C-alpha cells in the first residue's frame, strides 16, 4: 500500500534536484527522468542489453536482438559483447568489429535500429582472454569449442578444468591488443555508436589483469593493485584518445570476484576512481565469473549495493545490474541515489 502523496513528492523532488529550478506540479517517476552522459542525452534511466544471438558469421551484427531491445522503450541499448579481433572471441559464433566488412555491417544494423524510437546505442567491446574458444553459451557455458585458437591472459592459468592453458600476454602482445581496441573504437565511431563500453569483467582479458586470482605476474603489471591496473588503464587512455570527445566512454567492471583471495569492493572503488580520471564516464557494475568456481549471491538487488558504493565513493556515474525486472525497481534504485541508470533483465 502506497502513500500517493509521498510518492508524488519524491518524484517532484527528484526531478527538481536533477534539473534544478522550482518543483513541478507533477513529475514523471525517476525511471523516466532524462540523463546526460557527456554529449549523449538519454530519455530515461532504463538500459537493456541485446541477447547474444550466436550467429555463424563472424562480424555479423545481431540486428534482430538490437531491434527487439530497442523496442522496449529503454533509453540505452547495449549490444552483446563484440570482439576486437577474431582471436578475441569467446565463441566461434560471436560478432566482431575488426574489418571494413564488419564496420559496414554494423553501420547498416544501426541504421535499421534507428528507424525505430530515438535511443542511445552502446557497443560493448571486449577480448575474451582465457574464456575464449568455447562453444556458444546457449548450449553450455565455457565448454571448449571444436574450432580452437590460441588464447592469452594476464597469467598462464586456464579458466576451468577442461580449458586450455593461455599464454601469458607479453608487452608486445599488450601493444597488439591495445591496437585492436583502438582500431575497433575508430570503427565503432564511424559506424555510429553513441557510447563505447570496454569489457573489464567476468574473467575476460582485461579483468584477468585486475584480479589477484588470475594475475600472478611478477613484473610491473602484477602484484599490487596499482600494477594490476596498469595495462587496463594504458588501454583506456589509448582508446579515449581515439574515441570522439562528445561521446561517453564506459567500462564494465567487476565489483567483486565472489571468491576467496579475489578482488574486493574496495579494489573496485579504487579502480573506478582511476578509470574516471582516465576519461571513463560511466561504469556498468557486475560481479563474479573471474574464475570458474565462484560463489555468487542472488536477490532482486544483489548488485545494487556495489553500484551504490562505487557511484558515491568513486564519484562516477554507474549502471546497476542484477535481477532488476520492473520500472519500480529502477525508481527505487535511482531515486535512492544508488545508480544513475539500471539495466533491466529481459
């Protein structure tokens, strides 16, 4: 049972604090308040992600999934994770953005999506690292694929018992990976994406540098958190220089590894501050999957407290994730100052 006058007062307060000026006589709920990320104006605080399509042709965008996600009315729509090279894919059926053909295909796909409601379209760009060369995850997660390719990671540690051992990424390899991300960022800008997100979670390559569970290096890229952050921050700096100044740059970041001896929320706050200082505008907060054997926790707001802490201690805009499924969930999280946007689970 709700006190309508109280809820209305909260809505008016939120709109007033977000926009400034005098309180309106009536206001839409916080979920439908506009928000700006750098030069990108979004109509509301709802984000959704297109479901992985696992198409058979590398580089081919999952237009149907993007169109379906855009049709939800969300202000921001994410692609599935797109690889910066064919060797960076998690599965042989994953899309990539590493050739002129890929760029043209994504540009055509975005034109199709933009035929519908006005929305922001975000590219989630990543390198699977030790989690690469696996079967499509609509069947089973992290099972080795019949079609293999060499894997790289921060340290030569396999993701699971059946997974191959990746090679430790050398400084020469880091330069090559950075070049792949920079080239993909340029292609993403020309294709017309509104926001670029770099994948630093869930045990992928950049995540493997951040976690002490997967980074056992003894050089300047390992041991302390400062060293573990070094390569991801170098990459962000290079990508930021290649990405248009008026478009936001985001990062998908693990707030916790959910495993003993892994990265903590305190580490995530420090990482978010460093990313903010390198030009990151928004952090999508996730957790777990750094190693195959992690211990997750689930409830409707299972990641919201991580987002809350990162937003308010690191001073960066965040996207809360987890099992958020209704507009009321978004209203509660956004009005409470715990996140700037919420990713709804479709």
